[in-house]
């Protein structure tokens, strides 16, 4: 879908990134509401960093796009010194 204000196509990847960003913002707002340290660790470390920042992109690339992790720069090339 193109319109005169947006000069890129809105597809599933853009919507997926937008939804993940909105979830991240909502979790940040939830951290302000809860002043409990355990709840903040769960929200920030587990949900925001581990789930949204690490597992979600890996899931999207491996399962949805059916590509290798090398598109993220994770590969075995150059691991062993020559």
C-alpha cells in the first residue's frame, strides 16, 4: 500500500516491527507503574531484552522467513585463527 505521505510499502515485516516496538513502549510504561524490583527485572530483562530483543528476531528469521542466522551476522566463518 502506497500513499502520498509514506514512500515505502507497508508489509508484514514493517507491521511486525511496529507491533514489537509498541509492545516495548508498553512494557516501559509498565515499569514506571510498578516500583517492585522483581517485577522490573521480569519486565526489562526477561520480556524486553530476552524475548523481544533476542528470541523474537531469531524466531522471525528462522521460522517465518526460513533463512539462516547468517543474515544476522551469526556464522562460523572466521572463528578459528588461521
